[in-house]
C-alpha cells in the first residue's frame, strides 16, 4: 500500500530507487511487489531445472546405453537389458520430471510478471484517470510498444475497468472505469487536457502556430 496515494500499487525500480507505479512517489524497497523482479526468480529456476533435466536425460541414457552394450558384448542380452533398462527408466523419470517442473516454473513466472504489470497499470489508470502508452511505459520502465500492448490486452480482458478513448489529435487514451464516479473523472481529465490544448492553440493565433511550426522544422 502506497502511503502517498493510498493504492495497493506495485513498485518499480528506476536505477536503485523504488517508486510507486501509480503516483510516482518514492517508496521503501519492500513495500510491495516489484514489476522489475516479479516472476524472474521462477523463470530463472525454471530455466535451470529445464537445462538440468535435459542433461540428466542425455547423460543418463548415454550411460545406460553404453553399459548395456558393454554387458551385451561380455555376457548376454538378458543381463544387458536387466541392468540398462532400469537405469534408463529412472533417468527418464527424473529428467522428465525436472523438464516438466522447469516448464511449470517458467509459466508461473510469466503469469506472476503479467499479474504484477497488470496491477500496476490498473493502479496507474485509477490514480490518473487516463493515461497514454507513453505514460505507462515511463511508469513501468518498459518500451512504449510493450506498454501499449499490455494496455490493449488489459482493455480487452477488463472492459469494465479500462476503456479506450481517441482524442481529436489521434492520441489513444486508456482510462479507468471501475465505477460511475471514476468514469466521469476520467472523462473530465481527458476533456480538460483537450480543452487546454485547444485554448493554447487559440491564444497563440496564427502567428504563434507558424512560429511553432518553424521551430519544429
């Protein structure tokens, strides 16, 4: 729980400092899950378990095969199978279990990371009312394309909590809509930003617009 905005928002590390993903205030390191670290231990453990599992399978089956061939050359086929087959079965059981566990851990890590990012995006949109993909990217420390993809997926999965607006300039806004009151707040904030832009343009007049155009060039 953030003491500044009062939301149960994850934290994000920018460098060595943790910040609230909702309001951007400085937080203590252990005050919430981190979107930078969420799911990474499970994904790392899953990768290690997967590699170890395949090593066990390859080395174990090679050992069982070599031992079986040696016994077959020295004694009989029955003795070779009696020794090599149990070893191969144990190797497949252990190695296959490690590979399966590794895949499960990786999926768990991906789901944990996704859940942390979605919670951060929900907290961010609820706090600000309306955000763009650039706002979300800066808050989460990810690329704009990644933030836009996450917001789009979240709007599809949670249409009652996150909706999409496009203003007159073609800017896509993702706004929080968990309740009637917050829907109104989100619309007001987007409308205010549009009104400010319109008033600035009218105050500048034609000369001001031409000056800004020249500067951009």
